């Protein structure tokens, strides 16, 4: 992804929380996708600078128990 920040749907797929982009979009549409414990409402949006936690981390969650972390690289 060479410097480009992936969309929320792509992040969910890359971390293995979902099997495909369509599944990621469906999860967002159904209200089951969270970033830093806030519900994702737009699967095709990219994380804003304010979304990144200290150290460049995002905490992704699908449903109640499926969790993954993503660290931003410079």
C-alpha cells in the first residue's frame, strides 16, 4: 500500500477479521465494525489522524470478541 492508508474495509480484510471486502462492507452496514470502540459507519473511509492512538495504533473489532490491532508505519 506504499504510503496510502487503507480504507476501514481493507483494514478489516488485511487483519483477517473478515474474509473479503464485501464481508467487511456488510459488517459495517450491519453495525458490527468498530475502530477504537467507536462504530464504523463508512466502510470506504480512511482513518483520520485523530483516529490513531498513541504509538500509531488502531484497535479493530468485529462483533463482541474478534479483535485486531494495526500499527501505522512511517
